[in-house]
């Protein structure tokens, strides 16, 4: 198992010191409120298993433990996939919710990443979007505030999560952002019918504000794609630096057995 943690800890593998420093500089969020983020790059056994113990300790302290996990790509071989699945099973009791990513997706989108970066640097690149999205929502201030209680509801509601961030300045921006969001690689392996809660954070400038009928339209589109019983948490923020651009951040919570594939 290879495990990556976004706080300070000691690893004995000398040639990884530089990568660990990069990791801490890039993604060190520490503990935000009552939420702890642990990052796992599963399928290898060369980096130790300190994170599992950390997850167990935080769980016992009553923290909300969120794991951001990268599963192996198919080209990495069956043994790596089997090991990752075992690690995943061992991890589940100590985690409230997961963000699951498959490295195939990012190879397709950006194959140069695999040539240029070491595994830990690759993890930084892979996890940048979900960390940025969650950090935005946790620090959001606007007309409607999504607070830590909303995130707690989301993270405690299911086993798996997905994340997306999209932008548009088109006249039909809601349809455009919806289509971008629904085609997000982070939703690729999820069973939409298992979705329980969708948290949406809309951001736009004062000259191009998000209208309530646009929010209703977006939620209806998503409800039709997922299921009629899905609950929505909605946030709205004004940011004049966006100009005519609108941004939509989404967090999706799924129940048990929502993953369509583990390979």
C-alpha cells in the first residue's frame, strides 16, 4: 500500500523526502474545523501504513474523516488492483466518506502527467480539484452560506462522494454547466441511482447574477439524471472578479455499493 497524508509525519524512505515536502507545500490543509482529510494512493506497499492508524485515531476522537483515494489504472496490473482493493476494505471502517478516482481517467486527460511526475507528485495533480472545491465550499461567504453543518450532513450521509467544478459564460450557461458537471470524470464510476445528496455552490458577479429559476432548472436537470429522491443543499455567492463567467461547484454523496467498478 502506498499512502499519502496531508499533514506532517516521518517516512523512512530517504529518496521521498523531496516529494513529501512538495506534497505538504501543495495540499497541506491540516484539520479544518471538525473535518480531517486523508489522501491515499492505493495499490503499493513501499510507503508504509501510517495513514491507517491516523484515520483510526481521528475517528476515535469524533472527527469527520474524509478520504481522497486514487485507485490503480488498468495498465498497472492485476496484482496492484488486488492490493488496492484489500487496502480499500481495511480503510473503510475508519472513514466517513470517500472521494474515489481512477488513474485511467487522468491518463486519458493528461498523459504527460505520468511521464513527468513521481507517484506523490501525480497525487498532488490528481487531487487538486477536489481539495479546491471542498476548500471553497468550507470558506464560502455569500447570500446563502454553506457551512460546516452542511458538509457534515453530506459526509455523514453516505459512503462515497464525487466532486466537480465547471464554468460558463454562454447564454444557456445552466445547460452548459450541467452538461460539464454530468460528464465529469469524477462521476464516471458511480451509479447515479445511489446518489443521496447533491451540494451545489453557484458563484457569479453582480452584473450577471444567478437567478432562482436557473437554480431550479439546474436541480431539475440533475434530479432527472440521478433520482427523484435526491436531496439538494444550495449555496449562492457573489464574486465580481468572474466578470460574465459563472461557476458551479458540486459535491455528490452516494450510498453504499455506488461504485460501478473497482478495477
